[in-house]
C-alpha cells in the first residue's frame, strides 16, 4: 500500500504489553500489510482506517519500547522514526498507548515524546485493570497536566475508538498541535550545547530535547560528515556528558510525574489483597504443576489441530480429486490439459488442503498470547534454558519457530547476550514450523492408523505431538553441546514483564487466522505452484529415445494382450515417470536414501522441498498425478500414497518408512529462506553452513536409526 500525499500518517507507539496490537487491529481490521523496515529485520505493520470525513489515515505500528534510550534493534526503529531520522517514514502525529494500571512507568515515555514537540494523543488502556486494582484516574486533570488530549480506549470491546478517530480528525484539520510547553526544562540540562546544536538546524525548528538526542546519538543518524564534525566539536566545547545528562533527565521526569500523579491519580493501600492474576500465577508458575499444565496445553494444542481440522481437510481433498477426474474427462487430449490437471490443479490442492490446519494452529497460538500464558512459558522454562546455555528470552523465538523460523530468528535481536543469541539462532530451525505441518499431516494420515490410545486420545495426534517434542529435545541437546564450542563470555540477565491474564480478543484471533492463511496461500503458494509446474515438465518429458522405447514396448504388449489394456496403461505411466528427467534425478539419489526407507520419488521431493518444506506435498501430488495418468480412477493423494508399491510389491509408506521420513523433516534444514536469514543475522556464511551440515547429518543418522529399528 503506497503512502498518498493527502493521507495522514499516524505512528502507534507504546510500552510492550500496553495493548498496541489490539488497537492496531481495532483501527485497521483486515486492511493491513506486514513487511520489514528498510535496512533492518524488524516487522513493519501498516494499515488504513477511515475518518468520518472520508479521509484516509495510515496507521504505522511501531515496535514497543520503554523509553527514548534504545538498546535493541526494534527499539532503534521506533527511536529513529520519532526523531525524524527514518527517511522512509514520516509521522504527522503520534498515538501513544499508556497502560492505566502502570501509569508511572508509562508516563516516562509519554513525557519524552511531549518534549520532542510532536503532535501526540494519549490512548489510555487497561482502565478495567486499573479499576480492579483500586486505581482511579482523573482523565480531564491528566489532560490539563500533560497539555495533550487523553482518550480512554478499550480495543477489545471497541470502546473509545470513535473518540480517538475524532482527535485524529482534528489533527488532520490542523486543530490539534504539539504541546505548548516542555514537560521538563530541557535546555537547563545542557544550556550551551543545546543552543549551539539548534543553531545548526535554523532552517528546521527542533526542540531542546531533540537537540539533546542529536548530541547523544548523532553517530547513529544519517547526518553528513560536516554536520557530524560540528556536533562533535560542540560536545567537546561544552564537555557534554551523555551519562550524566541522561541520569539527570530521568530524575527530573520522575519528579514531575510524581507531582502529576498526586494531583490526578488515587491509588489504594499497597497492602491490598492479592489479585486474581497473582493467584493464578501461584498455580501456573508452580515448580510441579506449572510443567504439568504446560505439557497439557501443548498436548491439547496438537490434538485439536488434528481433531478439528480433519473434516474440512477431507472435504477439500475429496473435492479436488473429483474436480481433477471430471476435468480429465472433459478436457481434450492435449499437453496443456495435462499441465492444467496434473500440474496446476495438483499443486493447488497441495496448498489449500492444509489451510484449515494452518488457521487452527495460529488461532490457538494467538489465544495463548492474548491470555498472557505465552509469557509464562518463557518464565517457566528459564531455569531449563540456562542449563543448555540459553535463557528465558530464547523461548519466545523458539516458540515463534513453531510458526516460521525466519521471523523467529529475526526476533533473536531481543537477546542481548551474543552467545545465547547465536545458540538460539542455531537451534531455532529444529522447531517444527508450520511449513512442516502439511508434511507431517500427510505422512501421519498415510502411515499411522486412526486408532485411539486409552479409548480417548488420537494416536495420530500423539504422533504429531511427539514430532514437535522431538525437535524441542534435539534443540536442547544441540545447544548443550554447542555451548562448549562457542567461546563468547558475557554475563546474561533475564528480566520479563508478565502481562495480566485476560480473555482472548476473538476479533484479533480471527484476523490473525485469516492473515496467516493468506500469507501461506500467497507466499508459499507461489513457490509450490512454480515448482509443481516445473516438476510436471520434468515428470512428463525425458530423453526422447528412452521415452519412445517405453511407449513402443507397451504398445506392443497392448496389441498382444488387449484384455490387460487398463493394467498395461498404469504400468506404462509408471515406466514413463521413471524414465523422465525427474525419474532419472530420483534414481540418482536413491542409493543414498534407500537405507532410510525412501524410494526415488521421495528423493525427488527431498530435493524440490529444499526451496520450502511444504513443497514436499505439492511434489508428491504432481508425481502421483502424472503417474496415474488422465484416465486414472479419481483418488485423493492419501489414497494414492497408501496404494504406492515398490518393485517387489511391498508398500512404500510403511510405518517404519513414514516415521523415518517424518523424523528426517523434523531435523533436516530443508529451507533456503532460513539459511538466508541466518546469513543476514550473523553477517557470515560460516554459521548457516555449519547449520546446514549439522542438521542434515543429524537428520540422516537419526532417520537411519529409526528405520532400522522399526522395519
């Protein structure tokens, strides 16, 4: 979505856990776009909302931060936008979310933005939580003290949104300006240096507080060399001390905040009774019950993914098999009709059939995040993480890795300790991402019977959970071993703010499910379709002489034995596939993968799925559609795989072969995008190459062991 000249650009900022994502979704709905900020691997979320006047407003969701003194990469993104140093983003106005239940800490960031002289409006959230704590806030008094508009909002219930839009509308009409006075006397902190810096920007009016930040962080801004030297000279001339100035500023701000709160906030006795959240944490963070509940939550998650999604998946699979058979009979005998049915349609079915599971998985994960339980998982597992060289901050990237390793590895920038960050990057791809889910689902459905354990638990669901747990356990083992080889010594600390328990925002859950399904269909779908079409060509064509010999051989046999025409046609299609370019490639790698229980068709899928793991399903769909031929009986992909036989008549997808293949996909590095992002984050090819070698070797050895034990 391109920014338009007449569009008002509003930056959404706030402390972490202040409700920023909820407000962003409430304002923009499904009209949002996710990308990356230029030059950094940090998510950039933008969306549009409409005012009553019909004007469009672009909402820019900036990463959460506690103050204007950034430490992490995502905090630097917000900092540069607010300081006007990001050339790609201009904010006409700032909407600052302030947690009413934690007002003192949130007002620090608010006061800093006020002194930047940016038009700002405060969206006061968590008023219900503040009330439950016995906190009473005089909103009108707070407005007078701060000198800016304050609006109480509850994005979960869509309350206060019209009033917030009204304030934004006033800004669009130039009726809402920056605060007229400083929150603190910025020039008193460093009078001479501030005035000299402001003199360098006479053509561009900057506030005293902005000048202080130019002095502190000018090396990180895109100033020309001459300007950099002039600011350095001012620092030397006035003996500008960064640390002292920052400490004095924070003390002044909290002193002023204390005065404001005395006039506008009524708080209860601190010895009040324990809140509901704290009582729940006594159970969820218990040394024994906490881990039992965590395992129960994960167990329910994977059981639900199979149980709920099975019906829509079966319906989609059945529909595509019938549609393919009907089109095969309807369309004329031509290469383009074969391409459409066995290439395009087969690839498309390999995408859409897994949309229900993708949506359900992300929906359940969003519910865990919304309720506040996801942060408890980090806290609960910190002790275990430290034993293998990590800390609790490593858990969130690892959990994110269950969705996709690429953004999960990007999110490791929140880990300040270099060794722990590198270890987290190395093991995160072992988490079973959503791209592996279609592979697991198909193979479990084919190789694992639909039985019940203890009469109530799905055996297929238990196998699914086992695969996810295998990746987690192997990640711990690899981290424990690798920590002895990475010679980086830094102290690490784990500080985490636990959000309160809340009911999930069902609208947010729905938006996330739809967006994730859209991303899967569009982004992964493009890769799957392209590879499916290429694979159709490689599977349909081969060396001319070899293909002609096969056709001549079966033509003679059909003339000699007309009664076996149907069976001979199936044999011919299988022989043509085996002698195609794809078949030759698969046969070349078969000796290497045969000890794992894989045949040459699986070999082709292993090669193609290196582009993206989920391509495995599209590859299988294309290979078995091409082999079946146009006149084959309508069958789903699962039925074709169950019917697959080796040359000696034994099934290809036995329990041993199926488990071996699933284990291989749990542990193997089958994703070019992940290697690319590891190269980008580590700024070296050394670590992605180490990752590729150790994960491929580990996958091969463990799969070999599993197959030899089970066959």
